[in-house]
C-alpha cells in the first residue's frame, strides 16, 4: 500500500508541472513586456501608456479565465443517479449481466436519460457506483464521473467539462488575444533589434539606433514565443468553436452518443444559436467574463429528438429513412424536465385532447 500511495503522490505533484511551466512563461512575458520593452526600450510616453493599458487588460482577463479553468472542480452527478443501498447490494450479488441490467433499468426508469452504450445497455460506472447521466464520462485522471466531460487537459491539470467549459473557451480566446497583442506590438522593435544585430556584425551600425542592451534578447525571444503560442492555440480554439456550434464534446466527436434510434452525432444539437446559449447563457453581457452562466444542471440536456428545432429539420430529414426501419416510435415534444426516460419506459406518445389539456396514452414494451 505504501509504494502505491507514494506513487500517487508523485503523480499528483508531476501533474502540476505543465501548469507551473505555463505560469513561468506568463510571468516572464509580463516582465519582458512591461519592464524590458515598455520601460527600457520604448521612448514615447504616449506609446508606453497605450501599450501598458491594453496589455494589462488582456493579461488580467487571460489570468482570470486560466485560473477559473484550473481551480473550478469538475461537476459530478447528483445523488439521484446513485443506486439505493438495496439495489447496490443486489447488483453486486448478481453475476449475470442480464440481471444486472434489469436492476439498472428499474433504477433508471424515472431518470432523464436518453443515451445508452453501443450495445443498448445502461451506462453504469462501477468505479463511482452510479448510473451515468447523458454526456457524463469517468475520468481516470480525476477518478470521478464528470458531467458533460470534454477531455482532461494536462495544461490546466483539470477535467474540462460542464462546470468549466466556458472558462476553458475564454482561456483559449484571451490567450490568443494576449499573444496576438504582444506579437503585434513587439514586431517593430523585433525588426529593429534584429537589424541592429546584423548591422553590428557588419560594423556599420548607426549611432541613432536602439541601445544595445540586454533588453534586445528579451524582445527577440518574446516575439518568437508569442507567435509560436498564437499559432498553436489558434487551431485548438477554432476546433472548440466548431464543437460549440455543433453542441458536441471532444469525446462525442470520436464516439457518437447512442440514442433509442441508434448513434446520432447531432443528437444534442439544437441549432447554432441555441448551442451557443447553452454554453454561454442567455445574458450576453456575461459572455466574455469568466463567470459561470451555462444553462442547465449538467445532468439533463435537451435533445433534438425530444425538442425538434427548425434549424435541425434539414439534418434530421436526411437521417429519417435510415432510422425509420429501426423504430417507428416518436418522442414526445416535451422538455426533458417534464418527460420520463423514453428509452426505458417503452412506447409513449402525447395525444392532444383539447386546446388547454394534454393527456398521456402509454403503452409499455421491453425496449432492450
């Protein structure tokens, strides 16, 4: 037990190495830009003031969003997804997978679950001993089930999921703006210092050029680092913008969630505008601030199979011929909070009986 405990402690310490590296680079970039560039290199007072104001605004937003991404704990499923003590004991005693699935179906019949495994089984985590909500996955690094898990990011030493996905997007955006601003404002001095070095080597350097101090090495290196990080982060930010527009996680991109009618990579997409609001919230004044404004509770997600959106009709019509042969049951046009699990409760259909009243006519069958 002791060697295992020591190994886990070493892993936890080593997990902070990428974060410490980023922190050191950011701290050095702050010193190089503020002290070496603005204080010792730039002679114009007006230029110094403008550069310092814009730099500190981008720096504060970058550090704020990065900190929120790191220190926001991953959201985990609520207690309603945990098995009762009796069900848990019965589940552990059962050896046949069919009997275990029957226990899970019974426990999940009133839960807002619309997805299953590829083999049509209830998604259950033996490690956490709970029924996984839609879009929830177990993270081996954090050793917990994370709601709407996207990926585990070593650069923040945290799981990116429902609780901090907005912060992660803002972190990428503000790091891009930070690198772009630094690279753009340093460029002219990078060229001057680079030219100075070449002229000095040729021994024909004019006297009115920039002073040959140690600041030139910080400025030269600062431009290279900012440009390199900008290029590398741009592709990642573009990819996650695409994911937000499609309402997918990184995991769902590689493995489409399985609904009652089969796998559907667009199952949670409600249209680009609604997908955007699901992550950033309804109040646009908070979109650019690292404050949690995402909609929902992370356990319950609207799907286009339940709430059909006009923007998704074109997509669903293309998939309809293939799906019609699998099942003819239609999902009720109700929000998830007002509907039971259609995967587990069998055939259900809403019947309109009046302008102000709705009744439910239910037929039950074994879905699995």
